[in-house]
């Protein structure tokens, strides 16, 4: 029986495998990894999982969740080597946190709606920080993570300020702001001031993400991923048609590419995809 078949499908088995790979005489690549080097692959695995979720592919979702879980445990293994904490510490902390922050389920608190749960969560989180001796936030924006994507961070910032009343009253107000920012972008382009153009482009992206946030449907990040997939699907159609015709992409010409693009859009409407 091979060594691979001796391992049960459990977190403990995965930990044992990672520890063996990191031990003297283990895998050279795994032994070279650091917390920082693994953080890069962690970001990649998160992106691949999101892609699988967007495609609604259960097999890939399962596979990518496993890859992501392995990266999480790898970080715990390195922390154990450094004498900082173990996997058990990590699991224990999140179990305690989930029970503590769901006081309306496991305690005496009351919360009947999702909004009430969110408010309760925030209050409990604030108490946790005080108990841990962490400095009180001087701004409501202090807790917005800097490692979020820019679109996600924009929406987090907007949600924070909306809670204290700094928000639009309706969608049309945001649409009006989008039109205002677009007009300012056009002015900057007419001036030929590239730095001003950059600034106005950023303002436009920020207010567009605010519209996505206000609608409380898909996030701006999710909407942009969907737009990327749509663009890719249409362009791949162009590539397939030109390949059948034996015409290199770079020789097709702008008019032919545009015609095929419109053809791809029409086929989407006909098939509903």
C-alpha cells in the first residue's frame, strides 16, 4: 500500500503531510516557503475559488476550497514552527468567536433580522477590542482593510459612512453624480492634463461602485468579474470564427473584428447566454 493511501481525509492528515514536507529530508520547495511567499499563493487560490464560484462549477469549487484550506493550514504549520500558535489554537479561536458573536443563538441576546444581527456583531466586536486592550478606533474607517481589492474597499468605506447617515437618498442621486464625474473627466481630457484625467477616472470608478453598493445586489467586484467573463466569451467567439477561416487575429482588421463582436452579441441574445 502506498504512503498516500494511509492518510485519512481529515484536517489532521493534511497537517501531518505538511509537517512531513517541512521536516528535514522533506520537500525542498515546501521547506523553502515562508509566510510571505505563501501569502502570494493564498491570494491566487482565493481568486481561483471565486472564479469557480462564478462559473458555478461544483467540482472546481470543491478542488479550489481544498487548495485554499491547504494554504491556510500551511500558515498554521509555519506559525507552530515559530512557536507562535498551532492549528488547534486557530480553530479554537474561531469556534469561540463564532459562538460569542452569535449571542442571539448561543446566548441571551435578541436579533430578529439580518440588520439587527449585523449591529449586534459590531457591538460585540467593539467589546472584544476593548477587552483585548486594543486602542479605540479614532475613525469609523480605521477597520477597513488595506489588503482588499480597491473595488471591495471602496464599498466597505461607503458602507461605513452610510451607517452614520452620509449616504444618498436614492439611486438617481448616484446616477446624477456619475454623470457629473463623467463630465469632469471629459473636461480633464479636453485640458490634456493627464494627472487630472487619472484623478477623475478614479472618482468615476468610486461613484460607480457606490451605485452597486447602494442597490444591495451584486458587488461592484462581482459585476466587473461578470463583465470580464462576458468580454472573454465574445472575444473567444471571434477567435474561433477567424481560426475556422484561417485568418490570423492581427490580420483581420478593425472592421471585421467589430462585425464579429456584434455577431457574438447577437448570438448571446438568441441563446440567452
